[in-house]
């Protein structure tokens, strides 16, 4: 049942100034637009529960991934094999290990590993020594770890799939949602 409201002349005049001629036919049309605008700007965002987010991950292009800041890697598969206790740098290091048979010289290493690395053992400043390849690779943030891992997977033709969760933090691209990227 329609409700009747009273507006002062001053408020009605303000509504008339906001009305779009030939579009907004009634005061209600203008009020609906104002309510929609207000709700869009001020309503708290609805977040799916972690279970809902896991049921429907967003799919992304491996070459143009979303912002991965504030994400947690839920699973990673290299050539169909799950990576135990996955994290972004663990994924990068696991793929760096896969370059073992291809690293014949420094130029080949530079082509395959696009993040910071040095020959030999270095275990400070975020570097981790990978004995299989005789290099120390520097740990990265989630975005650069993905970029480095994706590059190696593409160069070596290794199927790679990751599923991750954006934490409910300010600055997260899709708080509370899951994502999926495949190479």
C-alpha cells in the first residue's frame, strides 16, 4: 500500500532541482535515486562467508592477475601434483627448482627466473638457497611471487593452478572471496 509523506516547500524545491526533466516523473523517482545513491555509498559491503567464497572462486587470466596483496594461498598444483603447505614464495621456489635441467649458464637463468637471484648460497635479505640449482632466490610479495612462478611455468610448459583467498583487510581487492588462476 502506498505511503503518503509530507515535505516542506523547501525540501520539495530541493527535490525538483535534482529531478531530470522528462525522466523523473514523480518525487518518488527522485527519492529512489537518492536512496540508491546513499545505499551505494554508505551501506556496509556484504561479504560471503569463507565457505561460500570457497564454493565459487573467481577465475582470472594468468597473464593479467588481480591485485594479490592480502591473499592467502589455499592450494597450488604443479603439473597436477598438490604443493604441500602452499604459500606464494614456496610456489616460486618450487618452480625455480624445476629449472634444474635447463640452467646451463647465467643467461638461461636470467631468462627463466625473473625475480632477484644470485649464484651460490645467500641466506640474508630474504634470499633462500636452492641447492638443486645452485642459486639463491629472493622472496617476493604475493604479486611478484606469482609473476615469477607464472613465468617459469609458462617457459617450461608446466601446468600450474592456484586457488587463494583475499583476507578481510582494507586494501584487499576482493575481501573474503576466493580466486583461481591456471597456466
